[in-house]
């Protein structure tokens, strides 16, 4: 027989589990959760496949050194503005797993990663289909949904706007706009990384 304390605890856990969907529904969006993966094989070394934090050259580069023939987990696919196809993959480099976007096929070009994309979900083309959020505090973004993944080096400020791209368990992949200086001035750049859902304000 369950005690009142057990019942309260179960109710609290249920509410926490429904928070991401409830927050998204309040903004009229549709939650995109990750479910599983397919296996893929790199046809070239990873540096040739342009590893980035998001699906396109407007995102920061990711340091990922994997030889040709490496097996990876393919999680999502996305198209950039030029019609190039990217896939989010997870691979182990050293002792830590890392998620990054690799160029899977250039428009009109050859396939760079062998995998069956028929069951791999396609990410939304526009951020407007995601939902906006901010952080409760300053949080370092990670390369995957868990503290076992390393940090990307980017800290999401507490007052900075971001967009939730997708969720995985109690974690969210968020996209932020950053800037860097060059001779032409500030150039907008984009970054993606993972943070716990409890860190976000909707």
C-alpha cells in the first residue's frame, strides 16, 4: 500500500516529466524528441566532413578527429540554406562521447556518410517552428544530453534568448546567436549545445 508521501512524490515526478511538453504547447509548438538512432559509417575522415555545432557553415566548428571507416550513431538530418544535407551524429573520441553535425551529402555531390536515412527524423527548417526560452542563470552548454559529455566552451547567459531545437530525456538542444570580431566588424554566428530542461525559462 502506497503512503501519502509516495503518492505526492509520484505526482511531482509526473509533473516534471510533462513540463517540456506543457511549456511547448503553451507557445503553440510541437515538441521534437529524439527516439533512437541508425548506424552510419564515415567514408572519409571527420575533418573532411566539416563537423559543426549545427547543420550549416554558419555554426561554430567542432573539434572531432575520427578516421575513415569510423562507426557513428546517426540521430537526425537537416538541410542548410544551400541544399546540403547534414546529420547529427554521436561518436566517441577518446573517453568521451560527442555529438556534432557532419556534412552527409553536398547538393549534387557524393554521399560522405553511409547510412539508411529512411527512418532518421528531419529537423525543422526554420527556428520559428521551435520555441523560445531563456536560462535561469549562466550555464555552460554541452556536446550531448548529459554531464558525461564535455562542455562546448559556450556559456548561455541568463538573459540571452535561445530556441529549443529538440529534446532528449531531461535535456534540450538549444540554439543561440553569437558574434565574433573581424576586420568587417561583428558577424553573427550561431551555436548549439545541450542544457538541462530545468535550466530554462519559457
